[in-house]
């Protein structure tokens, strides 16, 4: 039983001393993931904004939405 406690203590010491370094590494990885996600969203929005079919569909959807809201509010 003493050996088990000693092994557990050594494991906890090792984990405790290595966690701060791992947290710093993880923060860098998380920041990189957010940068990649933001870049992908910017590219997708840019492509959609320059596509005439998408622009027409969005304009029609908003026009229909506001027309329906005006008709419902006026009745």
C-alpha cells in the first residue's frame, strides 16, 4: 500500500508541475484555431457577398419579410 501511495504522490507532483506548461501550449493552439475560423468566415462571407445569385435571394427574402410584416401590422 505504501508503494501505491508513493506512486500516486509522484504522479500528482508530475502532473502539477507540467500543467502550467501544457496550459500555455493549449492557449496558443486555441488562438490559432480561432484565427483559422475567423479567416474561413471572412472568406465565406466575401464569396457570398460577391455572388449575384446569393445577393438576389437575400434581397428577395428580406423584401418578402418586410412586406409580410407590413401587411400583418396594417391589418
